[in-house]
C-alpha cells in the first residue's frame, strides 16, 4: 500500500502529535494511514448504499454520519 496515493503521511504524523505523541516512527504513520483508509473505504461503501436506497446519486453528510454510526457498532 506504500505506493498508493491517499491520505498524506504528514497528516498521520499531525494526528498522532495532536493525540500527544512526541515523536512518530515512519511505520506508525503508515500503519495509521492504512487503518484509516480501510475504515474510510468501508464508511464510503455504506454511504453509497444509503444514498442509493434513498434514491439519490449524491452522497450527503447524513449518509456519512449514518455509515459512521453503523461502522462503529
């Protein structure tokens, strides 16, 4: 997954530092990136299903919120 584009590693470092980390290993940034991208893909897939079920082609924030709630269960 290292060659795939997606969420920048700098954003992963920023998130971890915001969470209180003093230093962040490169492997930790990559691991967080992979976990967040996997989670985001699952949320996106669910949101698409919700918008389709509602007869829409456009994904709205309510679809994302519902998908996030369901994924968190």
